[in-house]
C-alpha cells in the first residue's frame, strides 16, 4: 500500500510542477504539461542510479 501511495504522490508532484510553472509565468500553455513525463523519467533515473528514495518526484 505504501508503494502505491508513494507512486501517486510522485505523479501528483511531477504533474504539479509544470502547472505551477505555467501559473507563475502567466502562460496557460498546455505544452507545459509535456514536462511531467520528463520530470518523472529524470527522477526515476536518479532514484535508480543514486538510491535517492527521498526524492518526492
């Protein structure tokens, strides 16, 4: 159950970052949402390579 909660939390954070960037820049461009898979992929690489399990993304 904890693994599922962590996965949902990481997804919410990864999806929230582009939305936050879009909001802060005042640009409601939907292309910002394309950053979410990239953020999730980079975070997965860092967790697997360096063992950074504390990374919230």
